[in-house]
């Protein structure tokens, strides 16, 4: 099992002799040390689930190093081809913005049009499809073998999945980047006016309440679709220690996603440093253990995101039926070294 045999469970796993962690509504979660990679606890850490907008962290982990933040780029009409009513920054077709502005729109306001633009810019000649393909290549390099992106934004699509463990690997890569750390701790910024389009500038705020309400917060990412439910990644530091928490499939009552994450962070900071139930693998560590399986052709195909939303998501039964084949292909490479309890989200 990737990260340690103790993580091969659909249930709760904590070090022996420690207090029971706080109850959360998330169907799966994981708590880990960002610096050492030690996993403190989890619940179904390798269970398959859908990411919603926390998938934007994989986009960041893939594209931050590829794109010049000072470059000024033009947003296209195709970038704005997102589901009606889904989260958007308010970028304009024909508008010219710094790449840094796109990152802030992505990470503060979960802009799906910003995700399309960044994937297109980093995808080379193949545009968004190339960007998604690069995301999947990066997931594999990080050891996130239970992750497959179909959309750059996390909007629901058949065959798209991740796990709480994989999200921790992706988040760890993100928080290693100083630009990312600065972006996700930004409380507010301005989207510049577009004089050529006669459009005024406006302010956006960070949607992650951990940034405002949790002492030592380092930031993170929120997510929601009707199918994925609430997803969350949050990190904080205390007494020279940095922890990250990932949650999938959560309900917002009695606590919202960030509050559930904060409760688990509090619990983790109270544990002695030596407690561990596993570890986060290092980038490239699994490459020698299993050969690369070529990605199926449809994995990088353009996706019509107009049929998916940040509210009502893709139908569960359609996603399971179509995604089953993709899951079988994606998982076969790591199956010998990482058996899992289930191969499909429930």
C-alpha cells in the first residue's frame, strides 16, 4: 500500500493510545506533516472520490513553474466556456491580464474560466487538452496514482477521481512553492480594469475562511459540486510544525468544510511529533516500482464543461459506469504495490 500498510483501510486509522479525533462528515480524510511527510491519521485515505475544485491544486502544482507570472495574456471566449452558474472570477473575453492575476482568481475565487486559461497557456499546442494531460503526468510523478483529471477546474466529468492521500501529495507539492503560499494567503486583490473593453476593475476576496479565522493558517482550497459534495484542503503552522488536512465528500452541517479541517488540525497539533500511521511518498519514488501505463486517448480529449456545474454535478450512475473503465486503466500500474479496498467511489 502506498504510504504504508496501515493506510489500507476504508475506516479510521490513528496511532495507538491517542485521543479519538473529532467527528467530521467527510467520507474520507487525511492529516499529515507538510515537512516530514508523516501521516498522523486518516479515514479511508485511499478510497476513491471526486475532487470538485480542490482539483485546481493539481493545476497549480503542474503549471506554476511553467508560466511566467508577469506575462500578460489574453482571455479567449473558449476560456469562458464553463457551466452556467459555476464559479467564475469575472474575466472578460478579449481582456488582458497578468498570469499572476489568473492564479489569484483561481485560488481565491475558484474561477473556472481562470482554470481553463491557465491549462490552455500551459498545455502548449494542444491547449486545454495538453494542460489536462500534463496534470495527469504530474499526478503520477508525485505518486498520486489514484488521481485522474478530466477537467482542469474540477468540474465533474466521468472518469475523474482522486483520494484524500493523493490530495495530500498534491498539496505538499503546492506548499513547497513560495508563489503558491503567497497566493493562497492573499485576503483580497483587484482584477484590473479593461479600458479597451470599457470595463471597470473590481475586488475579489479569498473564499477560504481558514485564512481569516485560524491562527497560523497557511491557506488551502475549497471545493463543491452536487456530486462531489464539499471538499477541502487546508494547512497551518504552529510551534515550528506545519500540518495539512484533506477532506472529501463532506456535508456542511453541523460544521462547514474549513471548520472540520480546523478541528482536525487542532487535534493533530496536540499530538506528539513521533506519532505516525504512514507517510507521504516523495515525487518520483513510485516510478521505479511500476511501469508507466499510457493514458487512454479520451483522457486528454476536450471536455464540454457546459454540461457540468459547480452546483448540480454529473450524475452518479453515469460517472460510475463511464469512469469504471478509466479507473481500471489508471490503477493497474500501482495495483501490485498498492491494493485497495474498493476501486470505485460510492
